[in-house]
C-alpha cells in the first residue's frame, strides 16, 4: 500500500504541477550533449558539453511531460532535487541499434543531445532509461550551473534563415525547422521550393489541416559540398553537411545520420520544437525518432506520404503499424507488460490503450476482413512483428502509403500533442 501511495504521489506531481516559467527560466535554450556507448545488454553515458543557444521554441506553460512516451527521459530539478521543473521523453538511434545483430558483438558509441529552457539558477539534470518493465531509472546525474564559464556560447550568424509559414509566437506554436541535406549552394532555391511543397503536403493531413495557424515552418540555408546523400549499398558517397546515409542497420530505405551535434548546431539558428532533415535525392526512404529528428527524401514519388508518416514517429512517438522482420512478439517485446507506444498492444493491459474506442460487437482480436475494414479493432501484425502485437485499424498512415490519414487512435494522440505544444 505504501508503495502504491508513493507512486500515486509521484504521478500526480509529474502530471499536474507545472511551474511558472519566468520564476526558473530565461527564454533561450540550454543544450546538454553526451555520448551513449554500449552494446545490446548495457550502456553508459559520457558527458560531452553544455551549450547556450539563442532561442527557446517550446511551450512556457507545458514544461512537465504528461505523455510518458519514449525509451528515455530527462528530468530537470531545482538545486534541492525535490521540485521538478522540466521533463521530456525521447528515443534515439542507439536504442534501435541495441536490437541489431551488431550490438551483440561490437560495442558502439552514439552522440546524443537534449534541450531544455535555460535555467536562472543551479539545477540538477537526471537522464533516465526505461527498463523492460516500463519503469524509468536514473542512469546519469549532473549539476548544471548556468553561470559556469564553460558553457559554450557560439555565434549563429553563418547561415541565412527564413520563416516559410506561420506567424505565431514560438512559445505557443509548433515550430518545425527544416534543415537542407545534400543541397549545394546553387541548389538553395530548389531547397526553398521543396520545403514549400512539403508544407503543402503537411497541411493536407488531419489534424494539421485544421490547425494551420498553430504551426511555424522555418528553414536554415546551410549548403553541402556535394548534392545527394550516401548510399553504401551502391557505393555512392557524398560530402554533405549532415552526413546522412541510407542502409541504416543494413536496411536500404532506412535513412539516418549519427551527426546529432551538427544537426543541433544548425537547428539552433531558429526557435524549434521538431527537426526535419530534407534530403536532396529521389530515392525512397526516411526515418523518424521521437523527439530526436525526422528525415525524408525530397523527390521520391511517395515523399508526400513519407513526410507525415515519419512525423508521426518523431512528434507523437507513434509505432509502425506493420510487421517487419520478426515472427513472434517475444523476439522484440516483454510480453508481461504493455508496450509503451499508444498505437500498438499485446493485449496485456488493453484497457490502458484504445479499448474504449472499439465497438461492443467488434471481436478482439479482430478478423482482417471486409466487414471490419473501416472499424477500430485489434488487428494482428504491427510494431515489426507478425504475431501477438496488434494495431487499431486495417490501415493507417503508420502502416502503409496507401491511406493518407492517421487512424483514429493515432489522430487522437497527434491532436493531444499539438495541443500540448501550442499552449
Ligand atoms: Zn494508426
């Protein structure tokens, strides 16, 4: 009972007690960089640097994360360590790499970076990992003194920036910064046109369609030496500003980069909530990791669909609703607890998921037949697994490029997230 009571207190504190921004923070960003190194079993954090950046793009009201998404979490406390000032869930490429064959025999290090509003006084930062039972544990702790002269204060005047959509104040807008990858100096006008085209795609999709005024799109005009991106499987190598490449974890279409330091340095030119990297190629592919970054290719025939699919990952932590590579759930999931992603379930605690959106006469699990084609149910095959992981509908933007819409479960989450950012 005692434990239960403690958990309740902790949750209520986390969910409801938003502090007053101006009492604790200045309207700019403190960026905390570290490396996460390890293998499939263990990982360690190594401190890299702290930077001061000119803008704060996030909400000044919703400082404490209310979603409980992501594989990792930052918790920022006042100097006594008792008052929670700011928190955010996130995921990283390292977490995905941990599930690969390579991670079983070769230890590797990934550069990672988290941002928070710039504190006025000393604060305590805790980096936390989610374990297999979905419980967060502190793995690294650091006292940040905002007056320390070791905080890096770089100038941000090398590149031009432009706001291509939106007029809202950054604190109450969803700010998306689009970074050019593999666009040469001569191709900057193409980049601008490409971004405009993607903004059009974005506002065709619900709920962004009805909330155009709540979103700002920014671009930073940072040219690459060469055009395109790396395609290791075809022996194509290009010298580009953000070092992106296809064939991540040997999956051809998986387009990512490990150069998080460079990405943050470019994004810092404007206030931002989400980072979108637009890659100047016609090859099919992309990537999106929760509160980490989005990537999409500029000229592929499916670019329009991929753009918002990846955003579903990076913005709302949505899982892929398709099976890929794994037969049984045990290979990837702990089947004694619900996966934390809102749009997949293993039916361990379905009440906590979308059960209230399923009609009484729809069977659970739901047969994937014509009769239930447009119904919310529980359809087998999702989260990269064929068996015993389920998705909410027959098809969704998080499953295929056929439908252009988020399913009702995904849509609800994206709406909630948009509200959270724009208060
Ligand atoms: Zn969905």
